C-alpha cells in the first residue's frame, strides 16, 4: 500500500513538472515576451557599459565630461530594466486576470510607459551621440571607447524596441475594447434568452370545450 502511494505521488509530480515545462516553453516563445526580454537585455547592457567605463577615476562622465549624459542614460535604462521584468511577470499571469477593467489598466500602463520611454531613449541617443562627437577619443582607452559607443548604439535600439512595445499594447487595447463591446452587444440584443423558447401560450394551450355543452352527471 505504501509503495502504491509512493508511485502515485511520483507520477503526479512527474506529470506536474512536464505540464509546467510545456507552459513555460510556450510562454517563452511568445513574440511579446521575446521582445520584452530583448528590451531588458539592451537596458542592462546600456547601464552596465556606462557604469563600467563611462566614468573616470574621479567619477566624471567620459561623454565630453558632461555628467548629465551618463546619469540620465543610466537612470532611464535601470528603470526600463525593472519595468520590463515587471511586464514579463504580468504577461505570465495574464490569464489569471479575469477583470476586463484591470486588464485595460495594465495594457494602458504598458502603452503609456512604452511610448514615453521610447521618447526618453530618443533623447538619450541624441544626447550621448552629441557629447561623443565633442569628446576627444584619442585620450580614451579602447575599452572605454567601446563601452561609450555601445551605450549610444543600444540606446538607439531601445528606442525602436519600446516603440514597438507601445504599438503592440495599443493593438491589444483595441482588441480588449472590441471584445467587451461584442460581449455587451450580444447580451443587449437578447436580454431574456429564455423568452424565445418558452411562452405561456405553448405551455398552456387554450380550451376548446364549449361551456354550454357541458352536462352535469347528476342531471337526469
């Protein structure tokens, strides 16, 4: 009896693990998840490259000694990194969010943040590219130059990545609104679905017996 219980427990654990593995694989293959992971990776590269070689030994930014160029780019990339992770988690638990209003808030937040951060990365790209143009690259090491140029390049890539996320969120918002409208229209068109299949006239057919022709059994 104990061995049978042990074997059943092992079979359940094996099937549970296999089911979660399949769900995780299908989740990681979703285009939106792949896009968010790439955005997260690019944001990590930006602040890693600048924090590694973007400042000299005195803590001064190497982008033409302009402190704001490094601080601004590092700041928005760190925020983008954590927000991308947050929306990956929300994507994973999306099916558990049944409330349509909550889904609208999540998608609207995604759309607004993605569009705004795409604009911020555009500013970061222009800002760092202009400061790099004015920087004396001959005084920098090869590793430092590579990191500063990588920060500029991945800022440009992040610009398009977050813009694409904002567009996908906008399309998803339209889909949620259309589904809610279709659901409401189907209920408004037939407020009582049982009225068409059941009526009083069908349940109780009219009497055809004439009252005058009725004869009492006690009459002779």
